[in-house]
C-alpha cells in the first residue's frame, strides 16, 4: 500500500494490476487529502470512499474504512470523471479503413440495433481517451438524414469485456431529424441537379411522414403487446415501443436553426423524451429553446462558423449564449480518436461567455441528467457509480495532467498505446548500423 | 417565327414611291413577300439616303437633323448638310435616329454552344465524371488537353443558326463569334450578320483573338489539367512552347540549308501567327482576383488579354485601367434563384454581386477602361437593351452605353477602322430606331448590314414577347411556393408591389427598381487601423526568441518592431494600447494551410511540379480573417497530397483585403511532395504509383529527368547561349530548382520508413528536405531527421484516421524537439488554425516542452522553416510588426486573441470586430430586402 500512497505512475500501474486481478466490485479505495469538486455542492478538502463500484462516503472528515487502499491526493483535485456524451468509442478504429468501422449499418431504420453489440473493448482509442479523464461515454451508431440509426450504449471506459463496461446498453435512440432544404446547391455552387423549394419541401415532408409511420407502428405494437395480443415478435417495433412510451430517450440530431425548431416541434408532437444533439445554430433560438425546456448535447465547439457571414466566434460563443438563456447543455466529441479533447471543447467556450463552472458541469453531470441517469452518474455523491478523476489542476486546461482515474469503482491504468510508443522511442538508443 | 422581312428594295418598287416614307410603305409588304421565293440577296440597292434623321455617329457629335448616304454597302456621306446624290433612293428618317449597328462582343453564333456565362475561377479544370474515352485522357501538357487553337470561328459557320436572324432583328449587325469548347478553344472572328446564306461573306475580320477558358465545361478531356492552377500552368506551358516553336522556325527559316527541318505543329502554328500579328487572348475574369490572375498569366503567355465575364469588375476598374486591359461585360446580371429556399441566405459576396454587377459598366467608364457588352447568358438578344438600361440606371451614361455597344467593341477587336461608328468610308452597319435606342421599349425598326436593309416586323416581335411571358411567367406552379415561403417567414404581403410580379420578358420576376442606388458597402476588409506607430504598454511579452519579459512595452513603427523594453516613452504620433494584464506574442505562423486558394490538388498526374498555389491565391477567403482572429499573421499554403510531386507553395501574410500579389512575402520558394496512402490510392483511370516503392520511383525518375534538363540548359549556356534556347519546361524547371537549392521540398509524410527513404533519396540527389509535413511517425526516426537537417511540421494530437496515422502520438513534437529536430505544429485545417496556440500548448502536456519551446512551434520555428525568420516569428527589434495581443495566457485554453497586427497594421481587434459584424449585418439586411424579398 505504500506505493499507492506515493501515487506516482508506478502506483497507477499497481492500481491497474489490482483492479484487473481482483474482482472489480470488491475493491475499496479512500481518496484522501485532495480538493473534492463534487459538482453537487461546494468544493472542499476531504475524502472520497469508493467501494463495490460505488461512492460510499464523501466528506471533509470521512475516515477511510479498514482495509481500504488509500490514494493520496494531497495538493490535487478530485472531480467526477468526464462523460463524452456522444462518441464513437469502440465502434471505429481507423477512420479510413471501412472494415474497422461499426457505427453505420445499412438502411435508415435500425432502432433495434445496439452499439454495445459492437463495442470493441480492446480498442486502442479507449485508453487514449481515458488518459485525459474521460470515464464514460455514450457510444452511438450513426445514420443519415431522417434515419433511426439504433441505440446508443452508455459505457464506462474500462473492462475486459463489454459487459464489464456497460452501464446501460440501450441508453438512448439515435434519430437524425430530416433537414429541410439543401440538395443541389452548396455555397452557391451546384453539384447536383438543383431542387426547387417545392421539391425540397416534398422531400422533407416525405421524410417526416416516414418517421411518423415508424413512431405510429411502435405505438400500435406497444398497445397490442400491452393488450396481450398474440402476434409475431417484431424487434424494430419492440425497440420503437420503448421510445414512444417514453422509456427510452431520443438523441435527436439537428444543427441548423430551422432544423432544430422543426425537430423540437416534431418531438413535442410525438410526446417523446429527447435531447437535441448537434445544435450548431441553437444560439439563434436560445430563448425559444429555453421556453420549450429543450436540452442540447453540443457538437464540438472548435468548429467553423455555420455560415460565411457569421461571426468568427459563432461556434465558440454558442454554448455561453445557450447557458445564459437557461438551456441545459452538455458537450460531446461525436468522435473516437478525438474523445480525449472533450474538456477543450468545453473550455473553448469559456473565454467566449460560458462560466467555467457551467463548462465543467457540461462535461460531467449534465448529460447524465439529461438522459435520466443523474441518480447514477455525473457527480461525486454517495450512492453513485464511482467515476472519478484526480488531476493536478483544472481539468479544462490543456496542461493539466490526470494522475489517477477510477471507472465504475475500479482504479484504472492511464497507460495507452501513445504513452508506450512515446516511452519506447524516447528510449531508442542512438543509430546503430552494422557495416 | 422571327420577324424580319427582307426587302428587295428594287428600282421598280421604290421608284414609284420616291421620296415617300420608305419604311411606312415597306411595312405592309411582308404578307406579299412571304409568298415569294426567299431572296438570296437584296437586289441592287446600290445608292440610297436616309434623310431628315437624327444621327448618333458615336465617333463624333450627334447630328439632330441630317442624312446618311449609303453607297455600295459603305457610308458615303453622313452629317447635317449632306445632299442626297442624284439617283439615290430616299428613306424618310423623320422622328427616327440612326445608330451604328450593335455589336455583341462575345458569342458563339454560327457555332453552337454556350458562351461562358459566368466566367471566372471556380475551382476545377476538367469537370464532371470521367465519362470520356480513354483517348481523351490527358497525362500532361504534351497531350494538348482541350486545345483546338487551329480552329477559327470564321470557318465552318453554320448558316442555319437561327440566332443570326434573332440577333439581327434585335439590332445587332455584328457579332464576335468564338468557339467555346476546351481550354484553348480557338480563334475568334468578327462576323457581319448580313447574308448568312453565304457565310464566307459574313466574315469581317479573322482572327481577332484566341479564346481561352479556365474550365473545360464541355469536358473535351479528362485528366490533366484537373484544377485551376493546372489550367494556368498549362496555358503558360503551351504559350512557352509556342515561343520556342516560333524561335526554332525563325532560326530554320533564316537559313534552312544544312539544318534539319523542325516539326510542324498544328496547335502551336496559330500561336506563332498570334505572336507575329499581336492579337490578344479572350481570358475569363469575373472578380477582382480573377482580373489579377488574368494579368499575371497573360503576361507570362506573352499576349495581351481581353477579359470577359467581368461582372464583378466594378471592384477591379483601377486594375484594368492601369494595365490598359479591355473588358467584355456579360449582360446577364446575376439574380437570386427564383424558386429557392426562402430562408437561404446568400453570402455577402454573392449579394454584393447581385447589387453591384450592373454598376460595373459605369465604373469601367469612369476609370477609362475600354469595354463592350455581350449577351452572355441572357435568354436572347432582346434582353440586351433592357440589361444595358440597368447599367445606365446604375451610373453609365447613355452615350457610353451606346459606345460600348458599337465603337468600343470594334476598337477592342481592331475593326474600328471599318465599323462601329457612322463615318464616311465605314461599312454601312446601321440601325434605325424610333426615338432613342435606350428608351424603354425601344427597338430597331430597320437594320442595315453592309448596306443591306432588313426590316424588323413589329407585330411578330410583340407576339414573341407575349409567348415568352406566358410560358415562363408566374403560373400557379411558380407562385405557390413563394406564397408558402411568405407564410413561414412572415413577410408582409404588402411589401411586394403587384406589378413586379410580372416578369421582365416573362423570365424572372423583376428585381428591385433598377435605379435604386447600390447598398453602401460596409468596410468588411482591410485593417481596422493603420497608424504610423503603436505602443503596446506594460504587457507580458513572450518573445519566442529570448524568453518572457514581464511589464514590457513594444513599439511598432512603420510596420516594424522598433523597440522592446520597459517604460518606453510614447512617441507623439503613437497610438498607445494599454496591455496591462495581457500577453504579447509574435503573430502565429501556420506551416501548413490549404485556405485562400481556388484549388489545392493537381492530382491528375504523379508529378505536377509545373503548378503553383501562387497562381491561384484567393484573397477573398474569409478563412484569412478568421485566422487573424486566432492570432495568426502568416500562413504557408501548400499544394495537396494527391501525388508524389505536387506543386509550388505560397507563403502569405494575412493582409486581409489586399490583392493576391500583395500577400506574398518572398519566402524561399517551396514545393509540396507527398508520400504514402494519399499518393498511391486507387484512381480512375489507374495512375502510377500504387505502392510506396512506386512513390519513391516516381520521385527518383523525376529528378533524373530534371538533371538531363539542367544539363541541356548548362550546355546551352556554356556555349554562350547562341541560337535557340532549349524548350522551357515548367515541370522540370521547378524540379531543377530543387536540385540547385533554390526551391525547398516540404513533404507530406506519415510513416517512419517512407520518411527515411525520402531523406536518403534527397541525399542521393544532393539536397536536403526542408520540412517533413505531418510526419506523424517522425518520433521513430527523429535522429535520422535531425542528422539530415530536415525540419518537421506536425499535428498536435490527431491520430487513427488512417492506417499510416495509427502510430501517431501527441508527444511527437516534443520528442522530435528533444532529439534536435526543428519542429513546428500546423493546422492543415481552417478551424485548427484558429487556435494553434492551444495546439502548441499540447506539446507541453504531452512530452513536457517548456513555454518558449512550445510557442516556437507556431512562431519562430515555422519562420525558420520557410526562410522568413529574419522578418517575422519573434518579438525582436527590427522584425516585421507581426504581433498578437492575448487576454489570458496564450498557452492556456482560456487565452484569446484580442488584437492582431500584421506589419504594424491592426487587422483584428475583438471590439472593432463587433462593430464590423454589426455593419455587415446591416448591409446584408439591406441587400436581402432589396434582392430577395422583392422577388
């Protein structure tokens, strides 16, 4: 236990070894001496006790239970682990190599498919994300405009198998709301046959009708099932039944101002639980979104303005404007290899108007609350799953290092492919050529 | 059908009605004539006079009451006191005006095809899918892609082209006809629209110009050149070839005896003639930057340009005037699409073109630019005068308008000695108009071509109008979407005056009142301030060269960093900026960018060293301003990575609003190379190489060829440069420059093995690779890179997007730095460039660089890599005043640029940006109201 108290890299390795060797759920840790940012109240210097995968005690004067492994966090900061609200972690390995991609199935109606089925627990991307404090993600399937792509799975970023990783395999349904407009023109240049406004509208209406039909079918199936009608099992309708019944929230993709407005109105008509994903132009209707109590998982802040004549900092200022209007936001990378940059997507919004505290909440607890998982993850509170990071500074800052990480109660390694390559080649001796 | 009566003004007919109003009489004739055989030529009206007519001579003053005597197809006399010669037939011109016949200065009449309506640089060269036969695939300039220089519009005229008659009815006696297909499309000719049954007789002059296109819209070839920079390189190479050809033949012909006869070349022969006779090229240019490219390119081609398109030339009148370049203005004024998305907002640039294109003629006239008009994309010649009237409503004088339609066009094409004005001795190309040509509804009643009279049938012409209107006017199908759109956007019905719903010529709903002055342009470009001196006071200065200086002042004067120190006195003329609590760094330098260019890849061939980004800089790219807002002052625009040997780069400063030429800063010449996946992936048709072995081979072969080329030139120069110089080859010239050290190689690379192989290949040929770009596995061979002396320019933390990026690590920059490599971090992206300071900071997190080492990754180091460190890259006295002020530490996530200076001029200011944004929004709102909501 002496090694753990020192808490250097070697200690982390040991934690890993212990975590992996012993049944994970049995481990008990006491994180001591750090400034604890619970995100459920004020910060304090104190102790967090983890046991059986959960946070069992938090406070200034908590005594470590007997047998707990003590992690010395003196001079450091203890935060809830970060939650990349939507990512492709585990579903893709090498972007350009099709056979390594499992995020996009054929067809546009796959509500019964579940990301967890294809998450590759040994993906090199997972430990890379982890090393920067990402502890949780919703790995999400992808689909085209107007599609129902499948179910996103909430997973912790540690586990020998996906079963050890997952928290909620059917956490949310991924729907890309159809966009109105576009087609046949791009920034004033034509690349396809131009569509008239009327044709654009027709295409849009058809896509919405298709969505409505899928929803209605789910509703009918649900009613029939509840009425005990004997019928063949339909996996798609079964999945849709959870959506129409409000059991499963929807990640409703929409970026443009009109697109978001239409999506929200549609979702309200359908009376479903939903979160908008994307939201690039959401600032334009921030008040309206607040009135409608809409919550948004924002796509990366570090992106170009939505239009040629938009302000250079449109995307940087978007989160701050939404927050100021009272819209609840969370950040996500919607990516796999870039998942580790999640804190920077939040931080980028800070000098452009988003309060620092709000930025932090938007990479930890907000998404959890949006998905109805706020009672299980997102903050450092007793009873919650133990996803905790220990840092040497502000986790939103680039130069901050994550020194220790706990996922689902397990102390995990911060080693990864990058670090090992770094160490290997840093240790490369001078050139040796035999002549 | 069209509405002309050819009137055989025979003696018998007119003789009986001498001194009567000839036209009044003739007007009743068509019904009679239509039953008669189509006359092949008016029979013998050799001598006649138009009396009592107002004469707009164009070349001289207007004669209010005079006569024009036409004899044998020429103007014999014209003026106030002209006597009708005995025996002449007389036409009564009372109440009418005679003008020189109109000239449509750029058409394809007689040859089919569309004249390029929207001339300018779009991007690609050969467009569209590769649907051509293999034989039309071009693998380089030697394949003469899109070239038909030997074809002339004077040959093979299609006498059955309906447009001849249509144009003549609208008052055009003359057109410049061109062939439209390809890049070097062929020779233009001036045609008179008289007896087109015998096309040879139509030709007034040929050749008058060579038509050049920068996009092959007819897809006459696939392959090279496949980009705008490829097209420009090809045009230059082709004309260099022609110069060489000319010289070779001149030498031979001077004394053929004992010499081997040079090979005759059908494509170069006409250019030899062009050089000898001095006729110009017709070169497309829509915008100011297009005009700049036209000037630069034709200068190298050794020919004078006439630019066509020119709708955005309102912003380039000074350039055209200074260079004495004439312009042909397309009268198809751009308008918003009528049935588009009602919420779609055209970009400011586009809206301004809608608003200002019709001001171009007035601006050109005011600047003294010679210009003419062409019907371009208009639906027909009947739309020409209404379009000209819009230009008149926007500041062009009627006199200038008429001149542009007549004499100016003749002058531009060198036929003003024979037509274009009403002067004795000129061809009797005349039109007779009731009232004035530019009156609303005015149109010619009679058209004389080569003295031959064609009368325009008023009644049929009217019918034609109505038909068009019914066909294209607002039927229910067209109106409904508009109405829905209104409901959605809440536009007031009242704001749409009823009469405007009726289309001009039934084609589109009318735009705004043509006389409405243009919406004032906001100052969206250029520096916010340009002060003789600026004192930045009391900042934390990260010099990038000698550490961080607390509480330090920086004085910028005359574009340079004049002083750096504590407690500097503010010069009397200095603007003082209080930077207490703020940070100052050198302006950020991006070592790898692809913005601000009309094309990036010439990937059609595996060696494209003949192309260069410098040819296609696009100074309108808003990305430049956005980068300034991220503290960036200098960027290196690189060719893409589609081929092992790419093209030349362009190192520019972000002088937002300046012309392309003024952005270049004279960095050491460079060229992009590329290795690995991008160069070898599958292409259609197959392109060598497909392996890393082949990539290496392509580069080695290219250098072997370049060596031979150098030897050829060396031999020539050693022999005292006597005789004809060897052929200039732009591709090999650039490669030779690498071998002599004049041009540095910046090579895209990923894997350690390919990096090593390129270094060894360079060593084999005796040069050093200047930078390895991306170089994601550079950390694996850092010692080798350092020993070779190459720099490295990498990403901060991108990885896994392809196989060769799977071993990328974010420690790369730090590890290479540790091993002695000169490292920079680049963006390769329009977004990443906006926070390169953060990307640099990642090398502190991953690998532990210190603050100055990290900052150098995006300042001093890239400056060294491009040979501009004597001018920029650090805060040192004497360097260019390229300086960024930050609120918050620049190596923190929370630092943001608040001011960016380039050459001491303030190009970004976070507060003034707000004002500019507001001004742009105001302008845009006014433009949208004017140009879209009225529709």
